[in-house]
RNA sequence: GGCGGCAUAGCCAAGUGGUAAGGCAGAGGACUGCAAAUCCUCCAUUCCCCAGUUCAAAUCUGGGUGCCGCCUCCA
C-alpha cells in the first residue's frame, strides 16, 4: 500500500513498524463548539483509512484526542458563564452525536488534555533537561533554534518564516518562532500545579505527550488537516524528537480543505456550516458519500447542489442493493443445475474487488473506489435483470457473492449500516420502520392493483401521483409493485 | 516577501509517459397501459495558454495566465 507522506512529499510504500499492526493518531477538535463540515472531512476520511486497514486484516490502534484546555474554550466559557472544562465536556458529547451519525467508528482511545497533565509536565521537564526549553515569567517556551530539524515537515526554514512574518514578536522570546509549552495561570482560568508554578499546557504539547503515551515514539501514521502542518505538527515533531531523540511519526497524512465558493471554510471567515445544520437537510450517508467522492488531498467545494448530486449517485447504489435483495428473496427452482456455474458474474466480481483494493492501496483513493462501487451496482443490475421468477442454485450463489462484495465495499467506505440479525445492509427509511404505514401502503397498492386489472388507469394514476406527493414512490415491475420512500 | 497546491465535458470528478474512468444532467432506443426503476447507444480527436523533450504528453521540462492555501487560532 502506498501512502503520500507529507514529510517526504512523495508516495511511499507503507510498512508498519510492527507487522500486522497499525498505530495511528489523528488530531481531534478543540471542543468549544459543534463541529463543522471542515472538521468532518478528516473525521470521515481517516475513519475510512482505518476501516481499510481493518479490511486488510491489520490490527489498528486508533487514537483521536480532544483539546479540552485552550484559550478559545476559556473565552467561550467566560461568555457563557460556564466552567471551561464543563463546556468542553458538553461539546465532546455533541461531537459524538455528529460522529456517530456519520458512522465514524469510536477510536480505541479518545484522550483529553485535562486528563494528561502529568504526562505533559514530564515531557516538558525532559525538554528542559535536554536544553530545549527556557522559562520566562512562569511561561515555558520551546527554543526552536535548539532543534536542527525545525521546518522539515512544512518545508521551510526559520529564515523563510521570518522574512515575511506577520507575527507580533514577543521580545521575551529568544526567537519569534519559539512557542509556549506551559502557560502561567491567570485568574479565573483552569490551572494545574507544576514545577514552574500553577499553569496550563500550551497548544502543541498535548499531542506529543498523548501520542507517545498511547502509541509510543515512532508510531505509524499521524493525520490531520493541511492547516495543521504548520505550526501544530511542525511543533509536535520538534518537541517529541527533541525529547525522545528518535523520529516521532513515520507517515504524515493531511487532508485538503472544504471550500465554500472556492474559499476555505473556516471559523475566522465565518463561512462554515455545522454538521448538524447539514444533517437537518441531508441524510448522513449522503454526506459521507459526498465527502469520499473526492480525493482527500484535493479541495472539496460545498454547496447544497453538490449534496443533491451525491444523493442521486448514492440512490443508484441503493437501488442496486434493493434489487439484489429482491432477487435473493425469489424462490429456488427445484432440480439440480450445479453444473451451470455462473462464472461470468463471479469473474467480474473478482476483478472489481481487485480494482477496489488497487484504488485504496494507492494512497486511499476513495474517489476511484467509489467509481468502482458504481460499476458493481451496474453489474448487479444487469445480472438481476436477466433472472427469471425462480432462481437456480447457481444464480443464488452468484447473488450471494455479489452481496458479500457490496458489504465489503460498504464496510470500508462506511456508508450504510448493517442489520446485525440479518446481515443485510440497511437502506434507510425504506418503509420497514413504521408498521402502520407499511400496512396502509400495502392496502392502497392492493386497491390500485385492482383498478389496474380493470384498466382503470385514471384511478391507478391518481393513487400513484397522490402517494408521490406524500413522498412514496411506486414502481410497477413484472414481479409486482415495489415502493420506497423518497430519498 | 517566503513556501506550497490546483486548472480535465453543462456540472462533479479519477487518471503522473502509451493514445481520456465513474457519477449527475441531457439525447435516442428497449421495457411499461403510462410512468418509475433498470438495460443498451450517444454525449471531451481532447485535458488553461505558449514553447520544448520524446516514436509517444492531460501526464515530463521551461515560460505565461487564472484560482486557492500556509507563513496568526483554524480540520
């Protein structure tokens, strides 16, 4: 498998540190608000990376942190007259509401800054001992000049950065790029005792401390958005490598931005859309499908029309699954035809599986993988279209194989949930939720069928049009009437 | 000022040297009482522009144009 490594700016063969295991750390949000679509992209993408590793048989240890101690949280808490840690906790709960909706698997560990103060202090002490940190009025800074590799991730030198720096230079710092490891407490802020007095951690140190604790130095994959490359990840590398004297993470993966009118969706521009605003208008599987339809390193522009388009595409997949289940439910023809193997479909399925894996092996190209899912849907549609009212044993086996492949693709992309009992993919609100509605629709369909039998087309059409108004679509097929709720 | 990315049909979007995937929309056909769904066919002689390398370039090199990002909190 090839992974594009930001550190080397090339695709590299992925070789885990320990065979069969993948350790990955993905930066999670600072929890002072609901998450927006820009936060959802890395969430969904790295969840998909993880799922693909699981598909390939790796044991994955996935860590995603919450930054629950931070300036913005403190500010927001003061505005809302809340305790900062309580506020952070609230938005952590809300984070999971959105993440669950998007079918994002829980990480093995979701560490919080507030619960790792001791590890953070220990790491800062180590940096002090190694001569990489210095104190100024109760604050502790990391001295970037003391770490020779500074700038290697973002591809710039300290000189480059100073040339046009727009930073306000704090004269107490030895170098403008030096950054805080520990901040002295101010009144009313959460703080913890430390060798340097009461205070709280700086922004970058937590990821260094928690990643090392749960994954060990030199772990496999570190992920996040492009905007974290500098300064956040650059600083993590500096801290961790200065402290541990060995490489921090081996592969760095960064996702591109969500844009609105081609501009970055960001909190400072105010052009962001909350995940739950979007989920009020579009089903979560559509949102996930949309996010995975573009390569993760490319920008992805957002507007409602694009989600409508994604929804129509996903409907195509769902229709194929629906047709597959309908076919699978047909009676089996008596008699033996074990000789009549359906190798044609089986061969196509094997090829599609290979193509899907090839796409995902190439730096997790989900956009290509999605297109192969479409081809699978078409293959199923063609096959089902040729079936008679009764299935041969060979037909049934072929359909079951197709079902397996559908489920495997789906498990990797994480689009539809599976019914634990039947093992079938759940297609959404397709009618099995409400018994009364189910009964009523069946009754109406029966009446309409009687009208149709009498060639009373006007009644039949009135019923069909009327149901459509209510969001129920009827489709007449040679096998009978099929209905679904409008997606 | 420094560093980096992107430009492919009406729209979305893969493709990094071998002759343009896939989806949406659209056109025609099959099926249907009519629809819907599905299937079949069509829909970029061409990949922002110019020059170069090559037997061969959307893909490599140089130049240009346009858009975007990072260098400050941001996924």
